[in-house]
């Protein structure tokens, strides 16, 4: 029997897969638990429409991420950091502080988990910080650490 899976089924397939499985397995397990439906013409058309809709949404998300990445690439954020004698800093600038500064100065809300800091910022100066907006889009933000006494 041909079946279209509605959910991921371990050792069988992923959601949206069309598989040929044993009739008994389909009637006694897959169909009663609503893990899949029989692959008739109506269900095949529904599957095609769902896949097309998912592709459209994925493309829109990618385009929005590219647009935001281009906008972020042009921006700069200044964050104050406490400095003692001899230019020695107290603490470090974290991803949370960068996200908050970006929201305060440019009204762009970015999750702190998307900000990738290779090394913590523990000195004055200008640093490029990567922001992973999408699996295919990474933007560079210029962060200026400005010392305050």
C-alpha cells in the first residue's frame, strides 16, 4: 500500500515522504495513529500544495534575512566598557549587551544566541562580530568598545 507520511516515523521515513509499505502495517499502525494517509490523488495534490507553500515560505525567510543582513552590515554599535589605570578593562562585552545596544540604537531586535563571538571583547577598539541570521546568511556588525573611566 502506498502511504504519505504526516509525521516523521522512526526507521520508516520523514514527514511528506511517499512510501510503499505492507498493507497490515499501514492498516494497523500508520493509519489508526494518524502517522500517514493513503496515497490517493487528493492526498497527492494536497502534498504538492503543502510542499509548494513551504518552499515559498522558506524563500521569503531567506530574502528577509538577506535584506536584514545587508542593513546590519552597514551599521555600527558603540558599547561602553569600564577601563581602569593603564587601559585595563573590567569585565567583557557579551552577546546580550550587543543585542541590547543594537535594539536601543537602531531598533533591530536580534536574539543573543544568533550573535557569534569568537573571543570575548575585553579591550577597547573596533571589532567585527558575526550575526547568523539564517543558515545561509551571516552578517557582520561593527562593534566599537569605548572605554569609560
